[in-house]
C-alpha cells in the first residue's frame, strides 16, 4: 500500500535523476533569423534577389537552385536549362507594368531573366495570394518576348489561400523545401569551389534561415537524451505536474487567507483568477481583488503574489517571491495615486527592517505607472525570503494599501 511519504520519496529520486541530465547546447543563432529579414517578405525577397544576380558581381546560386527545382517539377524544360548562360542571368525586384484595367502599376516580386527566358516569382511568406493580380503579372512577363516561366514561392505549398488562387491563374507553387533540395545538391559544384568566400557564408546562413521558415513545427525542443528520459519517466513527470498544480492552489488559498485576515474580511470577499498567470521565465502570478477596493475606483485594484524558481531562498526551498500592489483610478495621473506612491516610498526601507515585512530595492524599480497613468504599481520583496515571509508580506501590504488608499478615516490627503 502506497503512502504519501513513499510517493514523495519517489518524486525526490526522480528529481535527482532529472538534475543529472546534461544541459542542452544552446542553438546556434542564425544571422538572418536574429538580425536580418526574419519573416519580412520584402526584405527576404531583397536578400534572395542578391543571390539571384540582382546586383553586379553578385552570385546566381539561388536563381540556379530555383530553376533546377522547377525542372524537377517539370515546370522548366531540360533544353532551356542546359542553354542558360549563368553569367548573363539577372534579377529585378518589384518589376512593374502599367495595368489599364486598374489604372495602376502592378509589381511582381522577382523577375529572373536570361538570354532566352524570363521567370516571374511571386513570393509569399505568410500573406495570402487571393488578391494578387496574376493576369497583370502575365502581361508583364509576356512583354519580355521570350519563353515565360512562373511560380509562387512560399515556405510550403499547403496553405489554401496561396495555392488555390495561384493554381487557378496557372501559376504553380514552389516550396522552400524544393528550392533547398536543389540548393544543397548544387552547393558542392557551384558554391564550395567559389572564391567568393564572404558570399558562401551569407548564402549558407540564408539557406538555414529558409529551412527554419519551411519547417517551423519540426524544430526540436528536446535532445534525444531528454526525450528518452521523459518517455521513460512519463508517469513521474505527470505526477510532478500535478504537484505543481497543488502548489499553485495552496499558494492561492494561503495568500487569500492572509489577505482576508489582514483586512478582517471573509475569503469570499476576495476574487482571484481560476489559475495563476504565466509571465514567462517560469514566473507565475496570483492576483487578489478585494471587493471593497473596487467600489469607488474601478475593479482593477489588487495585490499580487509573484513566484518563480530561485536558489536564494533563506529556507529549505528553491522558490522566490515578490509582492506587488496595483491601484486603479478612473483618471490619468490622478493625484490620489501619486500620494499613495510617495507614501509607499517613504514607509518602505531599501534594506530589511525588523518592523516591516517587506522592503524595496531602491534602484528606481519600486513603483511605476501603467495603463496611460490610470494605474500605479507598488513592488516589494519579502523581508524573510521564504514562503512564510512572502505570505506575511502579502497580508501586511494588503493591509497597508487598504488603510492608506481605501479607508476614509486614514485616506491620504494633501
């Protein structure tokens, strides 16, 4: 028969094993993903155009990859591919043609041209193709008076709002994956032997960036060791997740109890959300709304218990805490909020003091306005950096706010 202590001991051993897992190596950042075009369609098209011979002296590697990818799809004939003089290939961005019907210039993202062919490329990252004037693009390409090829280039070809209007207009879709397959196949014969070392590096970064756009859901979030460990210990992981939920609810219940005791009200007179908010970086937040605080100044006034992993706890814990209050006014820059802010700064020491359950850091991060000046935030640290100290600070802060902001007999006045 299992006991609670047996279950907890098993979890303790599981966490010890978890701690022994090697930390995964950080992902190598990609220049174009971090500081380049990202998913911006026009900027990414500019970069592609460069590697399609869009500038004097620029390589044509991407143009060759696209044309070979079209050949694989039987959208570019073999004889034409063999005849291409790659040194004569150029690419124009936003090539335009006057359209009489709309009385405006319609522009095509990329136009790749050689001695006896022209290729029109409409580039779609996330946007739809439903409003694109493909008929105008056809007129533009036909004006070159050479053999015409065309395609819609996109991360993948499963988005109906792209492939449906494109196919209806006779424009085949070409996915990044199809282009990348050709690009890597040609890399050894065209890119690697090149003496353009600088462009080799940037081209490789571009290919990696396109790969991340083509397969966003295939990016690994776990190493093989982590995956194997998780599959082996799934039951323990589930048990741990349930314990976390229990901890969340325990902190909410205890926090509500301390606030109710401090304000001398029933816990039913305090509202909370159904579950803690996730602020990222493993930070969780419970918001507590005493009903009486919302009677005159809006419903948003609250105190918060903020908690997160921390190795700085003064007890046998690995959790850290912050307490915070938010006061809401119906007016921007309400003098009432400023008076409370100044009173808070005056009463709260910047070092731990035995007479107060909280203190502030004193570096200008203790108070700040929000929501166009209609809200005022007050932030503090528990004097005792433990769960018990945090609950004491939460209740005492709620009492201080109640007395200085919401009790008529002690309301701060000029």
